[in-house]
C-alpha cells in the first residue's frame, strides 16, 4: 500500500501541503534556521506587498508624491459599481466559474470513483491524459479550438458555451488530482471491498461510505477550479472577447485607462483568490485528519 | 481495516449483485464513465490540437508543406519573439526554482509547525491570483506612481524610472516570479517530505555534518525533482499569456502574445499562428514528458511504502 505519499506531481497542492503540515518538525536553532526564517520573511513580504499596494491604492484619494495616501475614501469602489460593465461581467465570470466547476465535477467524480473501485488499470492512462491540459499553453488551446470548430461546427464560435468547454478542459487536472489524492487517503478500494464482503451493493457503498468522504477533495479541487476559471483571461479574451466580457477581460481593458476602478476590481479578484485559498487550506487539513485517523487505527 | 466509514451498509441487503467487480465483463462496462471523460478531452483538446498540427503542415487539406515553419523560423521578428520568450522563461524558471526550492527547504526545516497552515494559505493566494489582477497589483506596487516607486522616491531619493520600466522583460521577470515561486515551492514540498529523518540521523551518528548529509545524500536525491520542476516551470513561464498581455499590451515581443495577435488576422497569417503554436506545443509537451520521467526517478527514493 502506498500510504500517504501521494504524487510528486503536486497539482493537489492542498492535500500535499496539508500532509506536509503534519510532517516531522524543524530544528529550533542554528544558522540554517535563522537563514531559513529570514528567507521566509522576504518571501512573505514579496507575496504580500503587491496586494497591500493594490488595496491601499483602491482606498486612496490622491497618492502621487507622499509615502502613504493623502486621503482615504471608497470612491474607487463607487466608481467601479457605477460602471456599466461591472455587474454584467461579474455575473458572467461567476456563472462561468460555477459552470466550469459543475462540468469538471460531473466529469471527474465518476471517473476517479470508477478508477479506484472498478478499473485500477485505467489509473496510469488517466493520470497521463489529465496532464494534457497542463502541457498545452492556453493560447494554443484557444487557437486549436477556433481552427477546429471553425471548420467543423462554426456556429459554436464566439459563444460562451465554447468558453465553458475550454475552461472545463483546462481545469480538469486540478479537480482530478484533488479527488485522486482524496481517494487514496480514504483508501476507497478497501472501503469498497469491505462493503462488498458485508453484503452492500456497489452503489450503497458509494453513497454511504465513499461519497461522504470526498468533501476535502471536492472542496480543494473545487476552489482551485473556481478561482482559476474566475480569474482566467487568455481563453476568455481569445474565444469570446468583448462579445461576452468576463470580469478579467473588462479589467484588462481598464488597466491603462482608469487605474482607480481597476484597483477596485483587482481587490475583488484578490478577494476571490483569498477566499478560495483559505477554503482550500481549511478543508485540506480534514483530508489529513482522515488519513491520520486511519493510520492511528493501524492499517 | 479503515475506520472512515460514516454509516454501516443497509441492513437486510441480501448480498452483492451478481457481478464480480474486478473482472472484465465487457469492454464498454469496463470503460464506463471514463468513456465520457476521454470523449470530453478528445473533443475539447485532443482533436483540435491534432487538427491544428495537421493544418499547419497542409495546404488546402492536401499538400504537405513546411513552408510556414520556414517562414516563422527565418523571420527576424518571430525569432526575436522566441529569443525573448526563451530568455525570459529560462531566467524566471532558474530564479523561481532556486528560490522556491530553498523556500521549501526552509519551510520543512526552519519554520515552526504551527505557522505552516498560514504560510500555505499565503502561497495558495499567490498561485490563485489571476493574471490580470497580478499585473495590476504590480502596477500598483512598481508602476510610475506605484507604492514602492513613490516610497523610494520620497523617502530615499531613488528614482526608478525611466531606467526601469515595469512593461519590459525585466518587469515581467518580477511579475512571473510572483506566480512561479509559490508554484515551485508547492510542487517541491512533497519531495522534501521524502527525505527521511532517519537518513539525517543515521548520517549524523556516523559522524557527518548536516552540510555533508545534504551535499552527498540530500541534494543528489532531490536533484531529479528539482531539475524536473525547473523544466516544468520553464514550460509554465513560456506559455504565460494573461499577465504579460495585461501588463505590456504587446509592447514586449513574446511568442504567446504574437499568437494572440494573429488571432483576428487575415487568412494567410492564421497559418503562421498555427506554426508558432505547434512549435510551442512541442516545447511544452517535451517539458512535461521530461518532468514525468524525472519525478519518477526521485519517487524511487522518496516514496513511502508500507
């Protein structure tokens, strides 16, 4: 049994990172430790500074020469809300991200369940195939879709439906790996076999034993998919562009025109990323908790 | 046996259905929902990509030609684009891999366990931030009136502009780094988990210093992974479109941006976009394959077995 080693392919960053969080601890003193902590301080600062700059800018009135803003106000946000395209593009992005999440979940849950319970030999090919979206730059995906469907089924071009299909395809790896790691951690195969020996049908085991334990995988994968689709720009711009403007596309059109409104919109984008990340880390620890409980039971 | 079952099987069920789960009863049944999955990927990625490759080497669907590749590879404009993309991607990949691996090491060996969740959340944010938001966040920080620019100007008298410009290769380097370093960190972290504490202790009891352990055992074991992550990061950087586009709007010559610009062009330029894209695909696919091979080599040493 492979245990909690998971994959070296770290797409399910959350499950892996939660496992690391419980790994053996660090030393407590020494030059290496001090250097390491200094490095982390720099790293944290580098990660946080742009976000702080954006947030501050979005709340400022005038900020041209002084170290800190001359005044604070919510004008940027008022201006953002007053902009015509704001609400429609926000809705479009939300609908798109939700739709992508639904598509990806519908595709991956049956697949991963099937692989772990009925067809383990499909595992390696499915792994490899789920890497395909990662091997293709999204610009290329957009071009390929436009060329292919332009000749095969032109009516689908420039529709949000095509964008949804594309988002679904490129988001699959995130959900797949989250669910895959989840399945391994709960040892789905043994659950299924245990259920079978106790007389349960496969769908009963599925409903009562396996699906309830997919929470962490679904949440971490789901948040990655949602945040990714919400903030995605390349496909949105190249496949539908101004015809169906999502939030990032609108945001990009503003970036050189109106810095204030852009900053407010960026804060919205940051908020989405932050909520997703917090949700991921919180739920990932539940995955770790399950695996640890199993380990303690002495498999 | 695992104890994670939330409820017991329904009492009164007579027995498993007639099918034996792990025998191949029928090819279609064996494939099952996987069929939908593969069909979806075929329709959205595989078929379009193959079509793209095919159309890049054919004229009117009939004659084989490498003319577009020849045009791309002899055009100084696109060559410069490739050069810029490769330069930028190699540089950012090197930096991100080095820093990211060190950050992962520091995380495993220097940071208190209690802080780990918070730090992981932070790095997740950096990877989940969309390209356009990232681009603007850097404008807010290092643009002509960015926070840091103003601070340097008013507090220290240092004027960044016009020598430094965010919408340049150097500026993009900083932006890419923001996204790539956490990526490297998160992907390298599991490898560090594979460096067993017992190895370190064994080395120390045999009289080695920590430095010697890392030099002769730790780093060699990790090297395939780090190399693989470097390649993967290179592919990631090379294919980046969103933040580059949002930040520079085409003022910097990069291959993904060029493909994007050729999108709405007249027919004869579409073939050029095809050739550019196929070249990109070749590069990134080779990177992913290399990554798979190399990470399996490390897994040989670091996989936990029971």
